[in-house]
């Protein structure tokens, strides 16, 4: 099973569900990521800060899946904001990946206190024009950050990857992304570190459909039009995570899940987050 494809605003496509590689590092990582590719994942999500670009690249190079079918994502770290810095950082990521292009390149955090994300974005536009990067996007950008990018460069991100789960449904953010033709991706889609998967309301929906709670939550993401990026090193679990496109949540299910929204962030705050 593979995920269906969604259209991006730059003419390319993105799988509707991806494989998160956060914390998947070390000598076993290429094999684990390779198993995920074999299971059907075509969107791989990495970052400089995950310290596993080399492992992701090795898994891609060793895979029997054609390179053009795989979408490799990595993210520029906060310490590399700036035009020249971003160009250099991209080159370093390519070397670690051992690939000739990055399919989706994201600014990891806007870092408003530093205020260099617009010049960083201009470098991303250059990289796309040169063909070094196929699609460009951002992560953790608020509507006002997106406005500045579009106002000052005329280029809207193809993707905005944000924290998104039933406790933080990001209704306004998703609408802001959509109004700019930007696809929303979901990090921490299963509410990592919270009690989300233990909620009895979700278990009832799972029992109704003969699915796991995790599958119900991931299906909720896809029906919202967001692209979840669940992370697991367990082959059985990451296969289950991908098997969510053959059932449908009904209006009552969606209303029950929607009622869980508390605006609760489990990760960093885009307003003042500074990540180096």
C-alpha cells in the first residue's frame, strides 16, 4: 500500500502520508527506513537537527524503489538562517544525504526574534530555480510569517509543516495555509507524549471501524486535508500507520474528534522559539 498523491502549488505532488524519522539514528537506521520504504512509504521526513540525513540517504540509495518515486524532505536548522548561510547549509545537507537533489526543503522554524527568515526564503527560491531543490516550504510558520514571505518574494511555500493533532487542530492555521495554496503537514500527528491515544472517545470510534486508535487519528488528519508524518521504528506499527486510506470517518466521528481540540501545544512555540 502507498498513500495517494496530493497536488502542490508548484506543480509537483506529495504523498498524503509520510514517514517521520525523528530519533531514528545509528547503524540500524538505514535498515529501518528501508523497511518503511518497502512497506509503501514514499515521503521521508528528516532534518539537520535529527542528525540522520546520512542514514536516510543511505536507505534511499539502497532501495529498489525508483528515486523519482521518493520524496526526501530535510530542514534547514535555525543556526543557518540567512541567504548565504542557507545556500551553504543546503549543500552540506546534500553531501550528508549523498543525493543529487532534495525533493522538499523546509525552513525548520521562523525564529522571529532573529528575523532572518525572509532572506533565508529568498535563498530557497534560488535553490529551487537552480534545480538543487524540487519543492520549497516552511515549518512552524504562522499566518503573519507566511504573509511576509509572499509580500516580499511573491512565492508562497508549497508546504507548511506544523504541530497538529486532535488536541491542537490548527483550524485557523490550516485555513491560512490553504488560502495561499500551501499544503499543511502534521508533525506529532499522534500527540507524542500525551494521553491522546488513551482517550475513550477515540477507542469507541476505533472499535466502530475495526481499527486502532492511531489509525483513526491518522485518518482524521487525511480527511482534514493535512499530511501526517507519524514516526515509528516498529515495522508492524508503521505498516498500520499507512493502512488508513480504505475506511472513512463519518460526520459524527469527525465531530467527536474535533471536540478534543484544546489549543494545547506539546512542542515549541513559533512566536518566540529560537532553535540553533
